[in-house]
């Protein structure tokens, strides 16, 4: 194979690899922009920088949109020199950052693929090494990349990709994520997520003992428990065993008792108003929330508010909203994981999540009656949607780019025809 063809082939493979990875990474983050903002806050906090929720959210929106735009521009090879340089700078920043995360582990995972695909910090670093090498090669041989558009349409591809991703982030932030990658998705049974199979692998440790200045590691079966000349020093985890998707789930009443199991075994529907921080919770839809509580009382359903806030903030919320429903408390991180809305509503039956609503989408009494009666009369626990929302999202993004490509192609063909006529 001639050298030029080989270089072009490798460059095009780098284009597809980088473009596809950046588009996928940006998309899964845009699906759950609040989760990305939470991860951004963890990053900033690990470096001693805390600027508040809205800064983290704004920063996350723009990082996601830029990453998505770079992916689209790389895949379509528009602004080839500028795009390959931008991707190279991006990877040159992310690679040493992920090395730092792998070595010092300030956050458990980088969040580079959101909750869709969780990989370790070391796996992330190795992945970034490959992408950095691809970025270097693509930048060196950017002229070998075949563009899908003429130069006159480059601006539209870049700007449209950026604005579309911002809008997609905003939609998912103001409603629930279009796809839920977390354990507490609709249809999930929480008690089953906590189960550990009897034959599940257990954690494996080595135990460190010391004797006469000598330090030695022992497996569990070899520990010198009966030899008093050895002194126990420490234990080290060498292999992690089975980890359930939900390690713990606690809902605590005023007496500090965990009533989660009691709610999971209680027959009938349980409605939970989840607000991880009442002091920051939106009060725009208090009437809908109170109507949902009235519906629950009328139909003898269980209704609780669940929050990670203090008793003082609960009292302030009750005073401000006129809430009559009782409150349970839970870990703030748990509540953020259950639902990406503050507040949001969750419908449970015997530990199974039947439905979830963002506070902007809490149904009225008629709709709530239809939904609950539908679940009570049907034992299927699937997410009931009449259409796939992804079809609409993909069409809204692809069709404008396709139409511009067709127009661009026809215009360029006409221009070449006129040029050939004069030549």
C-alpha cells in the first residue's frame, strides 16, 4: 500500500474514532446535565474551587456543547485545521487531568461517559492516551481528511451542533433525562437491586502483620491468629467482590427508624415527593403537589415528602407551602440519584418504581388517576411510552444537517458546471 494511502486511511480512522467518541460522550452527558453539573462540582471541590450550583451548571452546559460540537466537526471534517487543533488541545488537557485522577483518586470515576458507561480512572487515562495519539495524528495530517461539506457551510455545522446540544441539555434539565441510566429507573425494583446472590464473590483481603521488625502479608486462611508473636498492622483489599447496584437505601422517620422495608412491603401505591434540599427546591408548582397529596388522601394512598434537609428547613417548607404531608429524611446523594429534580415525584408499588415526574411535569388529578388506575389494573412494570423520543431528537438534529448537505452538494455541483462551461 502506498504511503500516502496508508496515511490517509489512518487519518480517516482517527477522524471517526475521535468524532464518534466525542459525540457519544457529549450526548450521554447532555442526557443528564444535572448529573454532569454534580460531577463538575466534585471536580472543582477536589481542587479547592467552589463557585456554586449555577456556575457549575453553566460550565457543564458549555463543556458538553463544545465537546459535542468538536465531535460533529471532527466526524464531518469541517474546519479541519481548527477542529483537529481544538481536539488536540482538549485531549492534551484531559489526559494529564485523568492521570491525576487515576493516581490520587479525588473522585471515584471521571464521569466522561456519564452514568451510561462507568469506567475506572485508570481505564479513563488509558482511553485518553489512545485518543491523544489519534488527535496528534489527525492534526498532523488534517489535509488528508475528507470533508462532507464545502467551506461555505462550515459555520452552520459548527454553530448548529453547539446550539442544538445546549437546547438538548436545557430540555433534559427542565424535565427528567430522556433516558435514565441510573439504577432507579422506571420499572426497577429497589429490594432486588440490593440483593446479593448466595454464590456471589466476596471481597478478598490480605492482612498485614509484624514480628521482630519484619512485616508480612497473609491471606485470610493463613493469618497467624494463634501466634501471639505476630502483631496485626493493617488489612488491604486486593480484589473487590460482588457489589449490588444499590448498596443501601434508607428512609428515616422522626424517631430515626428506617421505614424503607415497611414501605416496600406495604400493599398499594406509595407516592414520594423527593426534594434533596428543601431550601433550594422550586416552589413554582406547589398547587400541583398539594393537589397530588389531596388525591392520595382521597384514594387512601401513602404520601410522604422525602428530603435530606434539616428539621428547620422542613418546618420552613411546611410554613411556606402549607404542606400537610409527613416527611422522611434520607441521604442527599441517594435522593439526587433517584430523581434529577428538586422537587420531583416518584410513584412506588412494593418497592418497584412505577413512574417519576419532574416538578415541571407533575400531573393533574385526572391524569394521575388515569396513570395510577392503569398500573393498578396491569401488573406490567415497563416504562409506558407510546413513542420513542429518541426518534424525534435524532430527526431534529440530522434532518437540518442533511438538508444543508443536499443544498451544499447541489450548489457546488452547479458551480462546477458553470466553471466547466466557461473553461
